[in-house]
């Protein structure tokens, strides 16, 4: 079976067989493709960049994605992050670490001497994304979860690399000292990036993610 036969509309597999078999096959293809892409991008890649790369030849593993509707974007996002957390577990045994966030996805050598490369504390996001039942959440559940995320109620503290990347996405040279600066900058850049002014929906999504990261940083 070639890769194009498992390409999806969004993240929904269309290969033959049972739904579970199709999903597992899609995950296996995504694991191989994602590791290859990350090794080709040692400086890291963001979620939108990874999705676009997986949409293009030679992979063609993700179909058209509607970034403007959370319930349409969610299955693609969930499946991709499921793959990333599985890949992180696999690579950790070889002394490699994987940074995972919508803004920064980067493979690097682990700095933990003699460790497994896995976090010492329970990783709530890892637990969530490795449970495939989350892939089939209802539209109402997805929208509630997205509302919680944008409201900053996840209770998760962003990593320093993610905070710096979020600041750069909003045009800061460094992490701003006050959240008021973030709000002012966010309003300005979103206005210029609005589709009515020639911007793209994907750009708005990335700015929203950056704002949410910085909001969580200043809240914690």
C-alpha cells in the first residue's frame, strides 16, 4: 500500500478495513513521516508547518484542514499530538528528547545523564493525547475544551522555549515583562493579520496560540 492510499480528509483515514485498523495504519504512517520531517528540521517546526508538510508530497497523509472551526481542526490536532507523544516515548529510550507544543516541535539530544528522556512528573497532556478515546470527542466537548484553553484554565505551565517562541510570534525580541504589553501587541497584530485585511486564518490561529501561551505564563 502506498502513502497516497492512506491520505485523509482532515485526519479521517479512508483505507479499507475496520475503523480501528484504519486509524492504527494512519498512525504508523504518521509516526514515520513525522520523525523524518523533524530530523530534516533540526531548528524545530510549529504545528501548522508540520500539518502543511504532511499535506504535501511525498507524504500526503493529511487532507484539507479548516483552521477556522475548532471542531474540524481538532481531529487533525489530536491525532498529530498523539503521534508526537508516542514518538517522544520511542525516542526517549535512545537518549533523544522531543519538545511538543503548537508553537515549537523540536527533536534534540536529552540533557538528562543516565535518564530515559521522559519527564519525572505525571504529564497530563501526554495522558490525554495517548488516550485515543479523545479522538472521537463530541462537538460540544471539543468546543468546551477549546474555550477552557483560550481562557487559560488548563493549569499547565508553558516551557521556557514555548514562551520565547510565543513572544517572537507576537513580534517581541524577548519575553515582555508585563502582560499588558502582550495584550496591546496582540490586538495590534491580530488587526493587521485579519482576513479582511488580506491575512490568513492560519496566521490568526497561530497568534491566538501565542497569546494563550503568554497568558498562561503570566497567570502561573
